[in-house]
């Protein structure tokens, strides 16, 4: 029973009802270690792999702490990308479904600022934002931080890698009265640790390793194949395995568009996202993909990190990723929430084989070779 498992965490009946409604009977390790100190207003710095449920880990304590009778902004969540900010906001709304009177707003670059002015006039208690757009609102005085009690930096390593270090510290300097700061990250770089040293006090340090419990259950295959036959192979595998929801990653925008067109010609419901597609179009494509309106989404690495796309049956690496970590974030879109997943990485050259061996060593992954003669038989 959820009640017996979570009563000792002093979660409210509304949150327990939410967990029951989501059929969540056991929390992940990052949730078990993060929720109690955050409920006690402690600072935390947590290192945990992608796909381990970090949003609920900080989202549940935030929602529990919100005073619904107070219309001031009480919690701020910073995310490195607009896609992640949108997804976090969606999950916060989910957590709030039985907590009436809590308002959460998402603000990010790429959306017309007038829309955000209107949303902010509703006096949200929670704001999820990208750093650049939040600073824009702070300069316009449409967001005020003096009553913020909790701030979360999600994917903090990604945030500093994207050049937001100064923006983040500038924002933190505007909140001297905050009660707690949570840093959540897949890796802990020097810049992330610097933020922790400067702005946290007696932080609870949390590390969740890629062990059998936390590591996504993903069966990983490598497929040696001629470049010209990759589309044929994808179509064959998807039809044979009856995948309803697949992600395909390419290294360039032009290849994403070409792969999308070729799969569309074969009759698949497919669309794509990359950096040159307008944000409102990307949001519509992602919404359609999540709802099951699309069978296949083709993307550059803009979609590999920060998007909580659940229930992806399979991930295809049409191209070998340029960075080892990209491989982790790509295949991490499947096998989430303790579900089984599968990934296929295509090898079409000697350099591809060398790169995949490097990735296997770096990720400590077992990537099984799968022969292809268009009698593709994936071992079970």
C-alpha cells in the first residue's frame, strides 16, 4: 500500500492520492534520498542518472511547501532548455492535480513574451524558467523573487555547459532570503560545485549510481549496415517488432529532414524536430508524439536531453553520436520508469566501429552485434 510505504515521509493525503493515481508504489533511489531533506528545507546537491525520476524528487517537496493562500512567487525552478522547462511544468501540474489553488507557470525564450505577461498576472506560486528569459522578466519587473523560498537548478551541469553560469549566479544573488537550494545534475563539474560552495549551507550530498536498480533496462544492439540501407532496416525492425513509438537520432539537421521524408514515403506517421524549427512547431510535434499521433520522431541531439518522453519503445542511432555522453542521453529516452527498452546503433564505416567501442567502454555498456541480411532477428 502506498500509505504504509510513504507515511513515514509525512506526505500529504493529496500527494499520496497522486502517487496512487500514477500507480507508483515505490519511489526511485533519487526520490527516496531527495524528498525527505527537501521537506525539511535542507539544501541538497544530487548526482543521478537521466531517467531516474528527478522531477518528482524536487517537485513533490515544492508542492507540499506551497502556501495556497499566499499569491507571491514561492518556488523557482531553472532548466537549461525550453523543452525541459515545459516538461517540468507539465509534471508539476500533474503533482498538483489534487492540490487545488497552486499555480505553476513556464517562461522561456521562443514564446511570445505577451503570453507570459498574461500568465504571470495570475500570480503563480511556482515558476519554471530558462535563465535568459527569467532575467528578461526580472529586468521588466514582471517577476519578483523576494518571496522565493526554494530554488531548484535542474540539469545544472547542462546549464553551465550552455554558458548560463553568470546568469544563474546573477539570479541567485537576487534571492538572499531563500530557505533552500537544490542542485540536480547527471555530473558534478567544477562550475556546479562552485555554485554549491557559494550558495549552499551544509548541503545534503546525494549520489545515485548507475546500478542495477537505477540504470535503465535497455537492450543495446549494434547493426553493421550500408548507409543506403539504413531506412530499409529501420522500417523492417519497426514493422517486425511492432514498435508503436520510436525515436531516431541523426547528427545533422539536413539528415533529420531527409530521414523524415524517406520514412514518410514508406507510409510511416513521422515528424522531426531540430534547432531550426520554430519553438511553437516543435511543441506541437512533441505533443503529437507523446499523445501517440506520431509513430516515429526524428531528431538531432536537441531532443536527447531534457525531454521526459515516456513509453518510447525503441531508439535508433542513425548516426554514431559525436560525444560519448550523447549516447547515454539518446538511449535514455527508452527503458524509463523501470520499463524495458531497446536501442539500435548503425555502423557503416570503420570509424563508426571504433567510435562505438569507445562508447561501450565509456558507458560500460554491453552492446550486442546484430547481423542484418534483412532477416533481422533481434535476440530476446
